[in-house]
């Protein structure tokens, strides 16, 4: 079983390398298997199609992102600190060249054409919302975020965060990733009734 797991991971890693080498442009199963040094039979032991491989790559990398953010949040000293860490940690990925390239690959046109992609993306969004909602629940319970409605507000924060993320990735953003994170935090803290919220915002972050 361990050998099967290693073989599957070799194929996923090979797909990632092929896509990175071509900046997300289309690659064939033949290309991927040549990179992995494995046979067609090995491929079909683990994946029904190239689409299922692309979805596995998306899931692996998106799960790693959430787990990394959850680890960062776990070290927070307060709900405010936790939310700052989550928002900044997400947006600052766009400022790191290699991670930005990985995001470009798993969100490429080729990946989005894969059958099941949008369901997989919805699963990722649900994990984001669950992590944010947990922070908001803690903040509501201890009075940090007295106006919080955790589940509903988590959806709104996730939507704003993902829009800012997309703006950074597309190059349409008018502020840096750090500035965008600060704007979101300032707005959210005011909306949640946080005592530390700056009623006039933080123009220095622009």
C-alpha cells in the first residue's frame, strides 16, 4: 500500500513539474508519465483520467494551504490576531513567486475545464469558511467580535478575501497584497464591532 501511495504521489508531483515548466499550458498524460518514469498502467491504477489527476493536484495543494493557515492561526494570541493571520497569510501567497506559480497552475484554464473542478473549488471555499467561522465563534464568545454572526460573516469575509486574492493574481489590484489584507481587516473589524477597530480606516496601508 505504501508503494501505491508513493507511485500516486510521483504522478501528482510529475504533473505539477510539467505544468510549472509550461506555465500552466496543456500537458498530456504521456508527458506526465515520461516525467514520472512510470507506465500507462501505473497511471490508471490511481486515476480515471487526466481530469481526475488535475483535481487531485488541486486538492493536495489547496489542502496544504488551509493546513498551513490553520497552523499559523493556532499560534495566534487572540481572535483578532487569528483573523489577521488568516487574511494576511492568504493574500501574501500572491507575493511569493513560487507559490504564486503554483496557484496559477491549479487555477489554470486547463484545470478549470476538468470535470468536477468547480465542486472541488467549492469544497476548498467551504474549508476556508469553516476556518474563519471558528475564529469568529471564539471572538463572539469572548466578546472580541460582539456583532459577529459566524457562519454568515465567514461567507462574506471569504468572498471578499478571494476577490482580493484574484485581483492580486490578475494584476488588477490597486494596492499591494499587504495593503489589501489590511483594508479587509480594517473593514471586517468595524463590521464585527471589534474594540480595536479604527473608525477612519488605515490610509497608511494604501
